[in-house]
């Protein structure tokens, strides 16, 4: 399993051509208390940079974008019922999607942990 | 743009973990380490300390100041007794609102507090009157919440004797300050005008009280929104009239009837015939916040207005919005749709506020 990051502060834990996707702890802290999450449904397919969800905090609304071409296998419905999970465990239980990656060669465009750390420092 | 200015409390904000942002040309804390929701609840349940030194504090002196101010504002100042403050606004010749402000009769002068972004405009505007207008270099803090009286009166006992909208000179730790029992959160509390060189020590002293914590602009905004209080530039501006904005209460009867203020023609017409649109509370169903700019549609899909302020209310525990809708759709209980990210979402017109105001009358 390899974990990738994006400049949009998302993380992807990849295993073969599937991945778990969420927003980083850094992003959750910057957003402040998350009060609303809206997700897409399983079976939907997206191109890179398509909007795949909305996260709203007490401060602002921000959109979640597809880091690469993907299909939603499962959405984490628990987040819609309990949005504060994002603040509590952004890189664990508060994952947003299980996805199928359409073309794994796109992973080479993403950041590794060191590149992401350099970005947020 | 020039470099944002800092209030005398800047270093204390940073020390307390304030996340500093440029607001109306001032570096101000949007929140501290506790976060917006916790700071909001702290204010509703105990008390919160806000730095509002970015607002303009002005002294007016001269002959017949009250009478002259009435030529710029639709409120009555001549009957306002010494020691009493009043909410008002400058109107423009078209009956819109140039800014909202607090005017206090301080006995031998009038004391005025105006919005940070409107300081220069408002001071120039008051200088058109034949009076002496002095901008004060003083800090202003707000102590707001049910514990505010105990916290402030521990140092300045007179604070406990003031009622809502009363103001007095007092001493805190040997420093002369002006304490006014008012605020912008819907809670009981005070705004305290303090010499710049003493404000840090006084804030540190007040913060030794276990029920007082600092709160930033984020909580200030969610608190005032739940309390149904207008934000200049969002909910009221040069196009909106006081009648549309439900501010008739700030225009005393004599002034409404006699006119004699800028824009009286439109304001008196709207008072007689009703305005074409009204500022209302809008409660989104579900959990999705509806923020500024979201369009409001009737059930047939016609656009009837838009949201001017909206977000999440931590005490209300749900999304809260306010905005203008055409008068035909402004009745309490009317079902509307909010167009959020292209999708209509149901909402209901409610009577403001979302959270009851808790003033000491």
C-alpha cells in the first residue's frame, strides 16, 4: 500500500487499482469545525478535477475534486451523518470514498509524503 | 492596498493563538486555538472577549450636536438623555444606508462608534456638519455573554448598574475607561473604550477570570447572525432602505412622521405603502449551509431574492441565513427553495432572530 497526496490536500491510500480517498489532517485543521459533508454515490464516474463532494465548515464551503479519473465504489455515509468526524480522524475513519482508479499511470502526477510535507510547511 | 493596520492588541492575539487575517484593512484574529464553534458557545454560555479596536471611535462637540446629527440620520437624538446610547444609521438621498453606528450622549459631548471599513467616509460625512469631529486613538474591546456583568463589575462596580444601551465613565485598574452596556452578539455584555497604552494590561486582567475566553471575528459573525443583527456591507448597504431591513424600530415616531433626513421621501413612502422586499430569516431544511449570494426561489422556481448572510449557527445547531425576498414571499412560514450549487433545496422563512436576544433591560 502506498499513500499519495495532492496539492488540493487530499490523500489516497492505493492498493492495486483501488484506493481510499480523504482530505488531510492539515486541510481539516485549516477548515475548522466541519458541519456539513456532501458526497457522490457509488457507481458514479469522474474525470480528473471533477467536483466529487463538498465540505463545509463554520468558516467556509470548499469543494473536493477528483485527483484522477475514477469511479466511486463506496461513499462514507457516516460523514454525512456526523461531519465532525473529519476533524477527529481525517486520515483514518473519516475517509470520503473507496474508489477504482481508471488509469494507474496517473498516480505519477501525485505527491509523495515528503513532497506534500514540503508543500504545507 | 496599503499594509493592513494592527490594533494595540495584535501581539496579545498572536500570543493567545489567534489566527490573524486581513479584515477591512486590519489584521484581526478570525479565531483562536479553541476554534469558531467553541468560541461562539463560550460567549452564549459564559463570556467572550473580542477586540473591536478596528472600529472608529469619534467625539462630537459643539452647539446643537443632537439636532445636527438628525439631519444625517432618521433617529431622534434631541430627547436622548445623558448616559444613553442609540443604534442608528446614516441614510443617503436615495433612502439607502451609508453605514450603521452607535451614538451615545456622553453629557458634554456625543460619543460615536462606526464600522472599521466606513471610518473615513463617516468622519468626512459628520464633518459636513458645523461641529467639532475628533477621531479618538483608543482601543475598544467587547466582553459579551451571561457572565459579562460579573467579570466587568468585579473591577468596575458601576457596570452592574447599567442597563442595556447605557454608558458611563469608570475605572478599571486605575485607568479611566468608558463602559457601554451593548454589543453585537445578542448576549448581555459591554463594549469598553480604553486608552491604547492600557488595553493589553486590562485584557490580561479581565482574562484572569475563569469564565472569560478570547473569541475572534468568526464567532462574532456567527453570534450576530443567530441574533438576527445586520452586518453593514452584507445585509444593509447603500441600496437597502431601513424599512426593507426591518429597522423601523431605530427610526423614532417623530422622525418617521416629520422626515428631515436624507432619503426621507423613499423611507416615508415605504413606511406608508410597504417595501417591495424585506429582510427575513431563512432556515434551510437539512444541514447544508446557504451562504451569501445563494439565490432564493419560490416553489414554482421563480427567483424572489437572495441570501445576504448565511452560515452555520453553533448554538442553533444548524444552518442559519438571512436575506431579502419579495414582500409577497416574506411571511413567516413561507416555503422557498435555495439554489445551492445549482440544486434547489427547501427552506422556510422564519422570524428573526434564530437565537433569542438576552439583553439586560
